[in-house]
């Protein structure tokens, strides 16, 4: 299981540099604290006030398939997708979850349980490099209904049902993805957590059968644990709701109301030159990526490499823009079989090793969503790396 | 799976009686809206205000086993248990969950995964009548690690590991419970959701290895989805935290902060003659039970029966008090093999049939925690029942 070491931060400025210069910085998790500054600048616009007697019931709207979803949240979700143009919401059910983590499991459960008897376990696959948490999510309860099937490109069963998880832009490597197995007995779950204009150009408006989104990576509100699924088929949506009912009897109403408020402000300001979150977020991500590429390019001997992303016309911004993913998929270029994660840990930078993502130890996934001071320290520590004799990395 | 029909209520007073007189009232779920009135009376004392930039991180305290638990909530939980005397918290880890539903599954998962290889699946049992949701919780993912084993009193395996769920006071029948299997290879999870002085006398201070509590049934804030476990063994607590991490990457921070505020107010006011929630809650529950018993006793032919609960000295109130459980375990007395659930549905009262709780159709579980107007309607409809020829109930 994953470790939770984390840079201990102090609000006491005099301690700050000392603490940080000693501490391990955690870029393993994508804790999206980079955007706090924007929400501070927005002042009280997103403040929520909840009275003691409000939101007490399990039920939000008993006439809806997703009876535990607050109507305000549903409206806010539909409104933001309409404003950004990054997903079709018409003729789709919305299911809210305790993060998209719970929803991904609900979707796998739903699709598996709707299979005919005798076709279990269903293989769950994703093209490498993939989000390492998919492995944990599909294995930890040791379900008889589904099992982790590994890299989708190596999925060889000629027959039999499978579920392919497609993350686009991909976590960890930021590339745009499509399904790869493409067989009649397959179902596809699209994880579009990062398909927002501060990370990537919005080139089209997906209308897949199941699309997952998360509040965490959109606005940075990971602590709220809010995700949503856009689901075309009513039976699939109902089974997902059943899963969430048995798993946790619904989803925090406080978080739902706060998410609704924040999403509405994002929609209202999305065309503003001064207040748009997406403009702020894209500038922040571009700035970080420019700095990171500069450090990587200044290293002698081409020690590190980063993926290159093509520019594309973004329908939201109305012009060609680049991709500035939430994670850097960093590779150690000139030393085969090197353990990049260990090398970075010597510099007190904790990242996620590529082998956990179905790739190799030459790669790591490093979060680009940390706080500014942590990001500066990351650049500093990366710049200070000099490669010793190759053997010592093996 | 469970239905979600619910009395459609209108704020328009002129519609109210019409709507309610037509609508099915749902006493199947224990939606604890009975206590809203108390929280209204408390005015702004429990109001929470959350700014847009607060509570954004996944992490609450990385030095704690339960790294996603807000320290304010932990302090509030320990404070309330100390004030009420209903559970030992010293030398125990606290794990917060998305309701005690998620925690019960986390505990079953943890205890199962700590078993030696080759001893799976572990049987999960509970003495009938039991909380019907335990069946769903232990079967829906079809885990290879554990399986539902039915009524603990009929658990006959001489050897092999098992987990016994003990709910005390019991859901659905309100009785005080202890473990019944009592074999060396067993582990016990105590669900103490209703062990609070508005429901039952606090006669002792339990110090079991795993004790579950829920905000929903304590204060009535079911929409917040907050539960907590008091766990003696560090490895068990760590495995529960791992489960919740993979299941939902933690628990809503907004709900945690609100729960902390509400629990603190409950602690501060618990000795007040005018403001104590427990005094208010006990009076409300006693009043409802007195009315329900009156209706049942006034019925001719002893149609219905209710359990009787002994008075006991309550350490919290400092005097003998009765039990006023959150559910009425209603039986149809004089007609063997009758379907009480169907009889009540003819009167548009939805309850949970006893056969879902490991009992029989002569019994139903009816929530005592609905709103006042719904409760009045329940009494009215119950009083109006006359038993037709016995055959028609079969």
C-alpha cells in the first residue's frame, strides 16, 4: 500500500525554509493544493454557510435515479459542462460519488453485475502506463465479479467480457487516449478527470456511455471527495447508485452543496479576463511546465526527458494551446534500467515509480499540483542532481 | 435492493394534508429527521462557514494513522464520549468513515485480511433479528475474503475464523446484545450506533476492541455521512484506513468539520436543563413510544405487539430510565404466518419486513425517527387497521 510521508509545513515563516530544506516533499499523490491561491483571491464568493438543521436527511430528490444527489449540484454540473463544452450531458444520468474513486468502482461493479451469469470474473484492463490506483481498486476486495487484467494492449483473450478504463488525458503521462481493445464484448469507462482547459485543449465534446469527472482535479477541492459520472444507460446508472447506497448510503450533502457553489462560480467567471479559473489555471500550469522543461533541458547529458505534447485548437479558449498535465511523466534518458524513483528519493523527492503504473523504473510520475514553495523546491532538487557512475543507480 | 418511495412533502400548508393523506409514508429507512426541530431551536450555534480555499487537501494530519481525519473531529468525538460515558476512547485509535456503513465494511475487510492465508472466506454472522443491511454489505461485492454466514445462533462450524456483528441496542428490536458465538477464532465488531442516552440507559462503559458509532443516529445528521470507529489494535486500524483510502480516498472534510461543531455543542450542553440534546431526544422518543404503545394497546384483539424493555439505571441521567429505540419492532400477535409488511402497505405505511432481518413476516421494523407529521400519520393509519378474515393475510 502507499506511504503517506509528507513535507511538514509550518505557518511560521522563520521555520519554513529550514523545515522544507530537510523534509521529503511528496509528489507521489496529486494533492491539488496549487489552486488555493485562486480561491483565496475570490474572497467570499465561494463561502458556504450551513445551519445546524440543514441537510439532515439521507434523501435529496427521491424522484431521481440518484436520489442522494442535491439538485443544486446536478444543475451546477450540467451548467459547467455546457459552458466548457468538454462533455455531452444531455440524455445522460448524473451519479454523484465520494470522489471519482468510489464512482469508478461503482461503474466496474455495475457493468460486471449486468453481465450474464457464468461470465465472471470480468477482466478490467487499461493501457500502460495507467493510473496505478486502478490496480488497487479492482483487487483489494478480491471480488468474484471482476479482476484486474493488466495492460489493455496485452489483453489477449479472444472472447469473454472485459472492461477497459480509458483515462484521457492520461494519468500518468498526459497523452490523449482512446480505447485500444475494441471488441464486441467490451465496455469502456472513460475517466476524464483531467479533460479541462487548464490542463489540455478542449478539442471535441465526448459523448461516451460512461464518463467520470472529479471535483478534486478540476478546482483543487480534493478534501471534499466529490466526483460525478455521466451515464447514458439507465440500468447502469441504477446499479451504480445501488453500489453507492450499500457502500456508503450516499454522499456528503455538505460537500455537494459546496461543490455546487464552486462550480457555479467557475461557470459564471469562465469568460472573464480577470477572474476565470481556467485562465488562471492554464497560466499557472504553463508557467510550471515551462520552468520544469527549462530545468530538464539545462541538465547536462540529457539526464531526464519529458513527453512532448502537440498544440491543438481549444474550443474553449478559441485558439491553439498546449497541454500542461497535472503530472510530469519524467524519464531518466540515458541510463537503461535505472531506478529514477530511488534517485529522486535521495534528493528527498517522493514520486510514484513507473513500474506501479505498468511501465518501468526509468519513469516516475510527479505531481505538478503541489503548493508553490514545494514546486520551487522540487525544481531546485531536480536541478542539483548529477548522475554518478551508472552502476550505482541499478 | 431497497425501494425509495417516500412521502412527497410540500411546504405549501394547504397541500400538505392532501398530499400526506394520499402518500405512502416511508418508515423503511431510519431517516432521522425527528431531531431537526432541536437544531432549529439551537439557532446559529451549530452554523458552519467554509471559505472557498479551506479544506482543499486530501490530508488532515499525516502523523496520524487516520491521516484523513480532521483533528477537530477527533477531539470532539473523544470529548463527547467522555461526557456521556458510553465508550472507552483511551488507548484507542479513531478511524472516521463515510457513515458507519463504510466503516463496518472497512472493519470486516481489515479483520479478514489479517487472517492467515487459506482461512478464507471468513463467515460474517449476526444474531437474528439483525440489521438487514449487514447482508447486503457482506455480499454485494462477492468478496473471496468473507461471506455472509447468517444467524449467529445457528453458526455451527466447529472451527474456522468468523466475525460476529453485535448491534447493541439492537437494530431492529432494541434489545441489549452481547456476542453469542464466543469461540477462540472469532472476532467481534460492536455496532453501538444507538448506545446513546436518548435511546437507552447508559448502564456501563464498553471497551471492546472495535466499536462503531454514527453521527446519523446520534444527532440526526444522516446527510453528512459521518461515522467513527474506536479501534484498539493499531494493525486493524491501519487496515481500515487502507480500505477507506482505496474505497474513497478519505472522508468529506466539510462533513467532518460540521460534525465536530455539532458534537462539541452536544458536549457543551449535555448537562443543561434547557438545552441538552439528550434530554430533548429522550423526551421526544419517550413521547413517541408512549403514543405508539397507546395505539397498539387500544387495538381490539391484541392485533399488534411491541417488545417490552426493562428500566435500568442510566449513569448519564443518574436515575433509572426506560429504552426508547430508534425502531419499533412491531409484530402481528394473533395471526400466525401473516404478512405484516403487506398489511401495513395497504395502509400506505412502508416498513422493513422482518424476514429481511433474519426473522419472519409477522414482524416489521418501523422507523421512530421520522418527522412529527409523518409519525402522526403512522399512528393514525395504524389505529385504523382492522383485521379481516385471517386468510386474506396469508
